């Protein structure tokens, strides 16, 4: 199947133009239409990519049998009806984060796609940056050993959003990346969320998420709209090596430390003896070269690849659902003063995804 | 009172030699004796400071009416009996962290000193570094405005301790500094602690503490023994300015950002309207020059000053007790899977301390 | 004079599209034409800015009396004939660096513009970045005191140019900035240039320029195509303060150090006594906030302002000539093994420019 | 020969105590005496190392046949008579930098030691730091390929010295390190020196050295007493890799970049064709782990090793002489306004040293 796939972009607001531009530039895709209720907005996007059919009518797009896929970049609360309609019309779907308003609605979307054998892909753009792709590769190859902890900080002076708190605004990036790079995905059973709203804006502007992972490991996220210094850093500690991703250091985004703590496990050792058997490795640091490349171009390629190979996308609807489930539980935890909340809706099949 | 005060150092292990050296070098003090059950160890410390009376007998030290004060650098579990005996003998006391094994024992020590009108000082050495002294001064002068959040990270490849977890090992630094610089001290009502022991050492090697502060502010501490990169950073966000303390950047340890988020408070504003009234200030950054100076020399001077002026030390026994109470509650929270635990024993009188 | 000025962009290669885009976006200008011998190239630029008249015929542009100014972005060797023709046709001219192939030709251009009362402006784009504008302002206000030294480093893995060496390729940036920010401009009498071509490419790939300035100060430039680490740093030392510009640190591009060396000057002091009277100030560091803004937009505004106010541009033809004269002398110095060479053609009138 | 060697430290001023302490702590040495005309000063050093014979009489030391070696830490102008006397008395000698006041005197000392088969070692302490030892090892193994350039910057707010300029004060560090790590040592034929004294102290406070090396490579040194920011950085560019040593970044002192510029050499290629054949490699960065270790302890060990193995020290008198010759030529170049000056006295035998 060497011909191009046809895609329509639905939603011509903030993100739609980026999708349109990347589908237009892709060898895998033919950008067939841009759909927005505000037809003027659709036209402006069309002009910016050299002209393409525009329509305010989603029904028209879904009825067009030549169209293989739709990319949905509308407000989050509209994802559920639009995506379900598209799937019912037999279209493969790429959808912006968050997948839906709630995990229950998201689960419906995932189930519908699975039933129909269609691709439902979450546009977790950040996962397709060269740095994150390299992290996934290193973790997958066992280069870090078993994962001990993941700690992510994403803070800056941010626009306080009218509708969502800082967790829903920023943490999806960290959560989708963790889901993408960890060998078992974001397989936490529970999450504790702590937040603060010291300016009285009515929503948390500072947030912390803690998730125990399997085998005693732990994941932690710190997001903050009120910090004048920008920090975007993720540390992934493993039994063999530790990786630090500093996204604001373009000269050395990734550093892999060949040092760590070793523990000589002896079956009958007491805790004390175990502590005594800890030793330290001080080794070299290594910073892999990263290729250049726009993440959204890789998103477009992956979407086409998944459709052609009839396989789940690397950031599947399930992945989007796992992120959504954590956010939903985090909101509940915040409401209960930080008590750990069980992550109710999850999809354990992620590990089956290649 | 211009003559020197007489002090005995009790405990000649890891920290005792530093105390002895600084008391010896101080114009406020006469180093009168070094006391350790292991008399050879005491002698080595004596030699290193040019010779001083040594004894294995604490009773002898306490019975000596010429001695005004003792500095206790023995293991934590011995602090309670030694300090109480010293106070009962009418000595002023400087004691290493943690104040005691438990908040209850610590409270007894604090009460005893208060009753007798003696100085009980916690050796929170870090508080007397030029950087922390400057932070306290800036906060006190209202330079940062009202405090919105304090976030402290202290991670490095650390020696796994045989007897304590990472919270008890590292967090006392962060907690004592927060207590020292915040206008109302460490006035949290509750703490949630999350930890992980992914190597199975029998104790947490990674720890997170979250404490809601008054007025909607929040304090957070991240300590970690398993990180190959060293980070020692504290961010203090205020309504007027935000301060970043990067202790590993000797060329610019403190940075004060004259930027932040403003909120035009209107009495009847709804939450939504409030969010809409948030605006951003982008101003200069300022890095104050810091004087040189060994923190422990300032500890010795402060101890003498408190005795002479008959006032609480700036890091009083009460401060040590507040830190201890948080650690104790944190241990309980860890045991309950991260549930927030009320900080039971606290001393609200800190704000009265000048 | 509130109506827009008409400008034609001559040369549609690498830089022309940027000029066209900025003139198009400017409230001061009407982009009237794009002229290139390669009419297809001109058309592509026209398309990218929404359509404008294109022509391969420079004569047509110069004959159009509605056109107030031309911006010349053709190869350096063509600057002289094109600019002279434009000036003779009564047009104001913005010209890319370097002004011309040689200082003698450049001087002719400057003289021609002066004679005719037309604006000849050098497109020293870097001078109009927020950082450099701020540096100029600080120096002008005497914030740094008298200038003691300027040291500029601009190194990275660079494309080895077919026609010019590293000095002609990179140093114009440093030299034009020095000319822009120093109170007396680039007023060096001589330059010594050292270079190396360790790969045998036939031209220097590493270069150093040293220029003694008035009053014992010194300027130094290090440019290097062979360095895998990128450094873009300028240090300007003054008697009152020192400024460091690190262009690769977006979080703190400018740092002003309120520290330095003081010398108590005594009229009859011997050199020894002078040395003894040196003392040190250790003060705060200050990092001014910088506004956002595209430099080329400011270039367009300055060009219009100079034409309207009938004044020299802040980066005048004379400034371009001073840079050219240094480069020419540097080439001679390189040829003579680094011997200092007198900078022959200079224009001392810079200090009269407001 | 397993017994300890006997050494006397001559000169108990600034550096003598460090020498005494390290010889005392060494398993190779017995610290036999400290000699200083100011016997009180000698006594204080003796006390600080636990007591050793002191004398004001150099003759007594040299007459003592039990003494194998002397370490000379007296003012530079006294090195020549003391070292010659020591060599004539059959002692091996470690001498502080600079070797002597002039290259001619230094050459006499080197010749005398060679004649007598004694070790004359230059105390180029910096060469024995873990970072520099690792750099030497990497260069020696061909890890960087052929050396293309060496650029060293050593600037900070420095004490203006009463007797020497900034070149003699700071550049010996850079020059001795270059001599130590470069495969052919500091084999420059000529040096051009530029300096400035903008405060009128009577000596250069800012200095630049440029030295063409063999095969078209170049070495450059920037030293500066007037900079409020401290920079200590050396970049060594090679055909295979480039190394950056940032001595103020303890977390990553050495970075090796596996990137660079490649040139496909073709025997008959013209310069233009050569330029066209340049290509770029973008590879990983690697930061070797460095062991801890006090450099002066390694100096003591190397001095003993050279004596026992009857071989030149790795920082031999010849190395000291090469550094001295560059400084002397630099002073002449400064006096002639920066004209390149032939380095007259050199010792080409360095390459024979293992």
C-alpha cells in the first residue's frame, strides 16, 4: 500500500494549523480537508498550507469514503462525540490530549476503536521528540537496568488556565512520557496528589503527584505555574545507570550516568546486612547525540504506520486512557487532602503493545 | 560581661572535632574540656586543637562550676539523658540534630531548659551559612512578599545509613532551614510523606514531604540517596519576588527574580474572575553578594550571644523540636502509605522569638 | 511625514526573504518591489510575503521615483556598484555586511551618501537585539564606568566558507557590536591578527584579533569554526562594573557584576605605589530583564527613522566602514605573521553621531 | 630500594607548608628538615606537621649526606643559586615555578642536573590533578587524533602582584599544562604577546599569548586579573575528537565531543576543492569519571619515582625551561607591541622523555 492516506483535520484553533502543516508536508498523507464550525478560521488554515478543501460540516467529512482518517483538535469536552462518530464512520482517529473529559468516556472510545479494528492514537507529541525517543530506546534495551525511580519537574511562569488546574494543564506531558518510556508503561495502582492555590484562583497552581510503581519503584511529578525560573527536568534512576533529561540545555539534553548504588542481594540477609552490602559505582557520563526532527512530523508518520500495519500506535488510545485515569484519580486525591487514591480505570494490556 | 565563656565539648566522634576547633578559634569562648568515654579519641581531638583538658567522665564536667556550657555531639539516642543532666547542672546546652529520638523526649528537654532559664540551642549549622542568613534577612524584610511556596531538593549518591532512612538523614537540613527563614517558622499542621525503597534496603532511600502552610501556601521536600547527579536547590516563591538558592553554583548561589504572578483581588470576585485578573510581571534578576564565613563559627557566636543576652538562640531547642515533630509525623505517614498525618507536638511560640 | 516609505529589496538569496518579511510587517514601510536577476527566486520571495512586484531589472527599480529606499542583499563584491548606482538615483540604502570588498570602495560609498545627504545604513542586525541595545544603553549611561577591556568569543562547528576566512565570516558580528556599544566606537589604531588553518583548507579556520583601544584599554576577538562546543560570550570590563553577555543562556543573557578592581590614583604615585593602592569590590550581580523583539524589525524601524529625521542611522555606513577597515588590516596582519597593522582607513566622526 | 628517601624543604613561606605536609604524608619520603632564614617561620611549619628538624642554614642541609633531595620553595630570584648549590652537593631537586629568573639561568640549572645525572623536577602541580592526567592519557592514546588547536582561558578578579605581570603570574599554569599534555610538548617556535594595563598599575593586567604549533596548529592563552567572573577553561581540538576542560564545573570537568570537521585530503586537490570536501560529524559527548586525589601528593610520588628509576620527572627541569623560554619571549613581544618573537632557548629533547 504505497499510495497516500487521506486525512481531514477537525478543529482549526490553536493546534489544528500545526497538524495541517505536518500532514501537508508528509509523504504518507494527503491533507484532504479542514473542518471547523468557524469556516473563516478553517480558511485561514487552508491558506497557510497552500489551499485545501474546507467545510463547517463534520458529517460531510465522515461521509466521504475516500477519507481514511481524521485528526481531532477540538476542545476536550467535544472529543467523545466527535471521535465516536468518526470511529462509527470507519475512520482512524488521532486525538489531542486529553483523550476525553473522563476516564469512563475515554474507555468507551478505546473500546469502540478496538471493536472496529481501527487505530485510535493519542497525540502525545512530546513522546516523539528525539530526546524522548532516545530515552525509550535506552530503557527498552535495558541500558538503565531495572527502573528505581522517575522524577519529573516542569515548572515555569505559566498562564493560569480558566478551566483546568496545573495538574491537568501540565502533568499530561510528564505522565504520557512516563507511560511511553517505562517498560511496563504507567502501571501505578494509586496516586497521591498534593496541590496549593496560594493566590486564591480557585484551582491548584502548584501540584505534586506521587505514584508507587511495581517492584518498589516510585514516580513523582512536580508541576508549578508560579515559578519564575523554568525547569524541565526528568531523572530516571535505574539499577545500572541513571539518566537525566534537561530539556532546557540544548547543548546536552540527555546525560547518562554510569554510576549508582549496588546492592549485593543475599537471600537470607537481614535489612541491616543489606544496607551494609550497598556499594557505589562512580563511572563516566555519556551524552548521546540526538538527531534533529520535528516531533509532529513523527506523529504523522506513526499514525500512518499504525494504520498500514494494522497495529496500535505507539501512543495508543489506551495510553491516553492511562494518563486520563491518573489525572482523574489525582483530582480525587486533591479533594481528599492528598490521600492516595486507587487508579480505577486502567488498561493493563499496554505491555502487549510492541 | 567581656570575659570568655567556658565550654566543654561532649563527644569526640565525627562532629566533635569541628565544634572543638571553632570554640577554640572563637573570641567568645574558652574551650575548657573535651569529654568522651573513649579517652584516646578525646586526646586526638585535644591534640588537633593544641591541647586541652580531656576526661571520660561527664560527671566531672558537669560538676565543674567554671563551665558555662556544654556542646553535645554524641549519638542521637544519648541526647536526652546527657542534655537533661547538663541542664540540671545549670549548663547552657548546644545539641546536635536531631534534638532527640522522639518529639516527646525533645519536648521534655525544651521544657527543662525553659524552666531553668537556660539556653538550649539546636546546632542547625546550615542556617548560619551566608546564603541562608541572607535568605532569612530578605524574607524578614518582606522583600519576597507573602510566601506562596517553598520547594527544596537535596539529592545525591548518598551513603545508605544503617539506622535511619533518607528522610531522617537529609530532610532535617531542609526542615531546619525552612523553620529558620519562614516568617512563621515551620508552622505546618500536617505532613504527607511518600517514600520508596526500590533496592530493598529495609528503609526509604527516596522521600517526598508535603506540608500545607498557612494561607494556602505549601512546602515540599525531595530527598534522594540514589541520584548520581547532585542537586541542592530551594525555591521560595512570594507574592512580590521569587528566590532560587542553588547551593552548587558558587558563582551565583542566590538569585532573586523580580517577576511573578499578580492577582488583582476584588472582594466579590468569583474564582473565574480571579483567574482572569491574573497578570505577569517580567523583571530583573538580582544576585546578592554573599560574605565568606564558616557557619560553625557563627553557631559558636550565636550560642554565646544567646547566653549573654539571656534570649533564645536563633535556632532554639523549640526549633529543633519543630523539626523533630515533622520527622516523627512523616514516619507515621510513610507507614500509612502517604496519608497526611497531623503534626502532634509543636511549639507555637517561635513567632515570639526575635 | 506619516505615510509609509517605499522600499525595494535587491537580492532574493539567503537574507533577502528576511528583509522582505520585515519590511512587509513594518508600519513604517511599504514593500514595493523585489529585484533579482533570477526572477524565479524573486517570485518565491514574493509569494512568501503575500505577493509584491518582482523584476530582474535594477534600472527599473532605481528609475521609479516613488521608491524611497533600497535594501541591498546581494553578494559582497556587488555592493559597491549597486549602492553607488542607488545613491546616484537618490535612493537611501540599507546594505548587508560587509559594506564592500575593500575599505577604499567602502569609503567611496560613504562619501557619496554624505555628499547627497542620503542615508547609508549598515545592516548590523545583531546590534538591534534586545541584549545589545541594553548593553549600549548601560555603557552610554556610564553604568560600567570607563571601559577597560572587551573580550568576545564566538566559536562553534561552522561551515567552512568557500570564499572567506573565519575572520571575515564571524568577526564582523563582534566588531560591529563593539563599534555599537563602545562610547567612542571601534577606535583602534591598529590590529594584530593571528590565525590557523590546521586542516589545510586554504584559509584561516581559527582567528584571534587584538586591538589596543584608547586609554590603555584592549579589545580581543576569538572566532573559531572548528569547535564542537558553541560559545558566544562577550565580557566588557569597566572601572565601575563588568558586564558578561552569554548569548546561549536565554535565562540570563546579561549579567552585570558590581565588583571590580579599584585604584586610588595619586598624581605622583609610582607604579609600585599604584599597585599597592589597588583594592577589590565584591558586590551584587544584576541581570536586567530584556524585552522580546526581532532585531530585523528594529533595523527596519531605524532605517525609516534615519530617513525621516535626516540623521545618520545608528549603524551608519561609517560604522560599516570602520568594521571593514579592521578586517582589511587583519588580513594584512595575518599575512605578516601577526605583526600589528595600522588601521588605515577610518572615520573618526562616529562620536558625532547621536 | 624500598626504604624512604630523605628530603629537606627549603623555604617556609606560602608553598613550603604544603610541600612539608605532603612529604610527611607520603610513603616514599621521610621529611628530614625544614630550612628557612626566618627560623620562626620554619618552626611554625614544623609544628604544623608534628615536628621536624629546622635550621636557618642551607649549608648544613646540603652537607648532610643522608639527605637525598631538596624541595625549593623560595622566591624565584633565589632559585638559581640554591638549586645549583644543591645539585653540586649531589642532591636531587624539586623546584617551584618559575624555574628561574631567566631562561639562560634556567638552562644552566638543567645542564648541571643532566651532567650530574640528578633529577631536577619542576613543581608544575596542576599537571598532577586528575583532570590533567586524564587529558594527557587521552591525547597520548590518540583519542583526540592530531591536535588542531589549544585555547586556554584563566580569568578572575586577581590580586595584582607587585613584581610580576599577569602573564608571569597566571600563564605558567596554562603553559606547563600544554607542555604536559601535547604529544610534542610546548614546541612553539615563536610567541606573540598582547597585553593591557588600563588601570595604570605599571604592568599588564590582561594578557594574550598566541603560539603557532607544528603542522598548522595553534595555541592561545588568555589571562586576566580584572574579570569578576571566573573562567578556567581549556579547549583542545583534534582531528578525531575535541576535549573541553571546565575546571569550575566539578560535576563534569572534562567533556569529550565525538564531533568535528573532517577533511577528505586528496593529494592534488586545490584549496577550493579541499573546502568543498569538508564534512561534519555530530556524535556523542562523553565525560570520563575522574578519581579524587591531591595533586601535590602525586608530585611527591613522581619525584621519588624519578629518583629511584633514574629517569626524568614527567615535569622535568627541561619542561620548566620551556615554559620559562615562552614567558621570556612573551615579555619581549609585549615590549615590541605584540610582534611575534622567536623562542630562543628551548629544549627539543622533550619528546625523548617517556
